[in-house]
């Protein structure tokens, strides 16, 4: 289940299952918490809040837990050489 579905908000197309790389492991992803009002990444003591994970759906759900979905969004970016193609 995606975080958007869990919170009853429309999906943005940014959260979902990532394609599997040739080694059989999911791609590493960076999951960031985005303020919808400004489009900026949420920062803690000046450092952008970013989670590196192989399970972006779970990480996004944790980031959005207890937050207003009309204000916050989780953005998922695939990392590694496969993401550059």
C-alpha cells in the first residue's frame, strides 16, 4: 500500500514499486519529505531529511505518518548507475 492511499490522498506517481536491477535486489532510493506549499525538502538543523532505502513505499509511509497529507509529500528518486539511463 502506498502512503498516499493509506492517507486517503491522490497518488502523485512518485511512490511505488521500483524495478529490480540485474542482481535481484531492489534499487537503492532516496526518499525525501517535501513541503507542498514551497516545494522545498524538509530540513532538520539545516540538513535535508533524506532516507536511503530499498523499500521506498515503507519509508514514505513512515515519513508521512502523523503529517497532514495536504501539506507533505514523499518524493522517491532511484539512485545508482541504472537511474542515469
